[in-house]
C-alpha cells in the first residue's frame, strides 16, 4: 500500500466522476488584418493621432503569436504618428526586477531590436489613486508618463492564492 492509500484508508470519499470542460478557442487567421481593423476605427484613430507617447503593456501569460501582435500594434501606432514603447506588465515575474522582466520578454521574442521599439522596464510605480474601499492603486512609472496605454493581456487565474492581493486583471 502506497503513502496516499495509507493516508486515505480511513477517510470516506464522496462519489466522484471524471468531468471534462471544453472552452471555445477562437482563432484569428489574419492577425495583421484583425489588428488593422481596430486601428481603422475613427474613435481610436482620433485618440492616438499625433505625436503621442503610447505605452504597450506586454505580459508573460502565454498569448499565441505575441511578437506578431506587438509588431502590428507598433506599426499601426507609427502610422498614426505616435511614438510607441513597450513596458513589461507581469508583476513579480522575472524575479520582480526590471532586468528579469526584460529577459522574460526576450525569451518570448519581444526585444527592442525585433520590435524596433524601446522597452522601458522599471519596478518604480506611481500612486494614482485609491479604491472606494481604501486600497491604494499604483501604476508603472513609465506607463504613467505616457499619453496612452495599450494593454495586451490574457486573464488567467493563479493556481494558488497565497495573499490578499494577486496580480493580473
């Protein structure tokens, strides 16, 4: 008898069944055309148009084709005469250091050279407000100095919650 069996030998277990849940996984066949269609929206164009500094917040959550997405967003921003830059948006990943986060971006194909855009990585934040329940709200200092922020993110729950606050959207 193994360890787990010994531990559970006197524990009554409820009836169990195998359950599988399949979530839809939409595929975008032409990433560039899809992104371009969003940038053709007049409201977005009028918001960005000009020589504005736009932060592109790039996370480490395993988004398919992330380098192609970032490159096309940069292309569209430049078409609107904006000055894009990338900020790592990954909380404590990379050892919670600016250099560690740049290394994670590089490992997924996001470098200054490949994207032809600067990466501004810092762990410095700005206090930008307080929630209705009194919690402080912070923002990356580079994002806070930008004229606009584009967030590329995937919502994924943590596998184990250990604190009152966790990262992500």
